[in-house]
């Protein structure tokens, strides 16, 4: 991610001088900026996840919420994020419970409100579509 330099306002007790400048990551404020700031090897996958969600949630607004790309329509519908080894999908606990058997059958890890899709496996865009549609149509959301 992009970084900026900002001088620390903390002063050394002994020296009375500002400490060296520290590097602070700039948080993206748009999904475009989020994807561009992600590692190059996952940008295409993130673009495909985004396109998948845009196609099935045409009335949703794209925004960054909880530092993640988010689809919002009166409430957060679904989030996704780039992790070191996987795409994280955050549709909320009800969606994960509803789709848990499918996620298990396909060999994807999941927790209370999130699913993990490793980069080394084929990303299940059809399943992402189904989860997003389910979240939107049922009102169960992230």
C-alpha cells in the first residue's frame, strides 16, 4: 500500500527532540484505490470479485467500510478483502451458516462471518454470486 511519512509527535524524555519520521500507510478511500494498492499478483482476482459483485448487486453503492471494499444498500451487504494467501469474503454469519455445507464440500475454510478463498485454488465466482444474491434478497448481511 502507498505510504506517507509523518513525524512522530512523541518526544524522547532524555533528548527533548522528535523521534525519527515513521512510515504510516495511507488507507484507500475507494475500491479502485484499494485494488491498486494491493499486491500486483492479486489485483486481477480482486477486479473479478468486484465485477462479480457489481453484476449481481447493481443498486448497491461501492464504498470502503471497515477498511474493506463493501457493497452497501441501506446497510452493508457484503465485504471482500485481499489477505496474504487468500481473498476474504465477509457476508455475515447467517450467510456463512447457510452456505457452510457448500464451502465445506468445496474445501474452503470459513468462520462465523467469513470465507477464505486461497489464491492457489480456483476462486469460486459462481458461489460468490450466490452468496451476494442471497445476502441481498434475504436482508441477511455483513
